[in-house]
C-alpha cells in the first residue's frame, strides 16, 4: 500500500509493520497525506522492504507472530541505522520495553490507541532528524570509537549506595573519574560546573521518585548519556524514560559487573560522538514534559531539593509528578 506521489513532495518515507490489517489501514490513512507510507504485515516482510529501499521512520507493533517488534527494530538498527525507530503496542509488556531501550534503542514508544494529532507530529520530527542529522562516516565512527574511552569527562553517579559506586569505579578503572552524589541538587551543581560524560542514576531513593528530574536533566544536557539502575520499574516509568528521557540503557540490580562494564564503555563512546558532533544529539531529542518545563534552567533545577522534586506518591502519573516539580520551580506562575 503506497502513495504514488513523489517523495520530494512528502515529509519522508515511513514503513509501518503490524500483523493486524485494520491497524495498518488506520496508520496509512492517518499518515498518507504528509508521508510516503509503505506497509508490511510481518517483521520478515518489513526486513524485505528495508532491503529494497531506504526509510526515514520505521514503526513496528510489538506483538507479532514469529518476530516481535523489538527483535525486528533491533535488526532495523543494524540494517539501516539512519532510520528512526518507533515501537507501537497496546500491551504494557515490561520485558519488551526494557529490550526496546537496551537492544532496539527506539526513539519513541507509542501506545494504542494513539493520539491522531500527536503521532504525525512525532513522525514528522523524526523524519526531519533522519534526513538532516547525518550519521558519521564509517571512518569517522572508527576514529570516534578508538577515542571514545580516552580522556573522558567524569561519570556522575546519582545513588547513595556504596556498592554502586564501587561497581562503577571497578568497571571504568582509569578511563574516567567517578563522582557520587545523593541528591538532584548536588547532581545539577556538578553538571553546572564541569562537563559530565555519563549520568548513572537510580530511579528512586527511598520513596522519592527521581524520574521527573532525571528527564529534565536530560533535556538540559543532551550530550550526557544516561544509564538507569534499579531493582524494580513500572511500565509507565519506562515509557517516560524512553520518550521524555531518551536514556541509553536500563540495568537491573543487583548489578552484573560484566554488563555494567560493557555498558559504560559504550556510553563513553556515545558521549564522545555526541560531544564532537552536536548534530547527532537530535537523534536523542526528548519529548517535552510540560510547556513550562521547556523554560527550566539549571539554576532553577538546582534550587529544588530532592523532596521538592519528587514528593508525593509513586501511584501518581508522570504528568502529576512533573506538575509538582514545575510548581516548585514556578510557585508564582502555576
């Protein structure tokens, strides 16, 4: 199912993969006005389409027979790294969400039913990024990789657990200095006064939820690579960390030393690429948390105590938690 109109008149070429025909029809009719839309009913068919032509955006359902969406998008990342990847699902599948971060490195996680105004906007943004933010050449990538673990800026650990600090120090050894803080304010203070390559953080300290301030920090410092550590996580939190935080990896506690070491080496390499080529930061652009949060600066964020930033119950939505954070930053305006 394609539109015969020239791609030059469209905002980009989009591949939609889903095993349910009515979902594909809905996506096609929603997007075909602005994009050249091609559909596939399985991961295997999607791979065949990708081998035939280039796509700016690839959207895949998660639950499909034979090949799930995360497996498919992980293959897409290898076959066509320029393409921006979206995971679309109607089911809150925690293992799939974690894999969509750690393996497929998806740009956005979209739930069914989708917002008919928001989805085209996000796809247009992603298509623009795919077409404008060129990936480094193979030679340049090799140079960056070879430099990626030398002379790195400090790694910042936002976690009051001494075991985490020891594990990170052992993993990086002499590759980078490791600084540990136990509050959001301290983390922002460090980042205001010196460059940081990687932010390693718990998702919560006690009952305090760190996810809203972490997302805000990522928006203020797009070159910093975020690695999250936790024993437990909710599907709502993971989707927020994908869309509003664009975190690099999520690792479960207790920490696997080998996995942590490999993750930090890759994170240092990515930070080197993002620092040397700021255009690549667009590929990790985050969705705004609120209209007000886009105007936050580090000075305001650093004035917020951990309790101010994360108070309340973990049962509240991300929007409610961010609303509290914004009100603490703008008490006279909200």
